[in-house]
C-alpha cells in the first residue's frame, strides 16, 4: 500500500495515504456491510476516499470495523479511539488510546468568503494580510479537529472552538480551546503541510 506520510507519535498511529490507481480497492472486501446503505449514492471519488480509509485500517487492525453513531465514527470492537479524514487524492486515519481528531484541508482562497462563520474578530488580529489563506485554513482545520474530539449539535465552530494566536514557525504547538457555559478544555494542535494541503492533529 503506497503510504504517503506517517505522523505517528508515542500515543497514536497517524497515517496518510495518497491514491494509487493500481491499488485494489474492492468494496466487497473493504466496506463494512453496516455501511453499505450509507455509501450507496456516494460520488465515485468519495467512495474511493472511504475505501482508502478502510484499506489503512485493514493494515493496522485487520479485524476491526469503522461504524457510526450520530454520524461519528468509532472502532468496533471499541478498543481504541479513531479519527478519519479525506480529501481526494488523500485519506488519513488516526488510532489512539486517547481521544484524537484529525483533519485534512486543501489551501483555497475561497475560505476568505466564510471567515465570519467560523472566527471572531479576536481570532483575526494576528493574521498577516499577505498570508490570510494559510492562516484561516489552519484555524478552520484546527477547529474541525477539535470538533471531532468534543462535539455537540448545539455548538458552532465560531462560538465554542477557539484558536489562540500562533506563528508558522511553531505549528506543532498551537494552543486551542473547546468551551461552553459549563466546560473549558485546553488542547494543543499540531499542523503539517504537504502538497498544498494542511493536515491537523489534536490529541486529548
């Protein structure tokens, strides 16, 4: 299997795979029967992303399945925490003994159209005007990763997920926070760049 990047650490296995048309991705062999209905109308590329994640899982835990509860993935049997992300031609998986969230985003100027939807003004003051796309993509990706650890249908990326000021030279130590009226959890994000993509890891 053409493994593209390995970002594993002491507590988690974190792998990224880049699509290879020569690799066999047979839904009958890879897809869980429980998810057949979920993916039956998927675009072919999206289905490939799903199968790539399953191929990664088979290499790590061949007897495990990825199932869903409230649209969130979990491992069965539940002997570890999992997070998945994909953006063709890439797919990634993280398996950890602790809660973990990963996210993959392509740098795209279109993100500037929606910054009001996921940031407050106090999250924008440190961002240089000549590098807005990079910084806002990182913020979006960090918040998406946090959401995968702590989420609620009543929460929003703007109101309940905060990314503290950071510099591009310190992308492995971005401070961030999940909060509401009752909790405030401080977390740390790690960001990697490759092939015009931003890859974010948040571990509890």
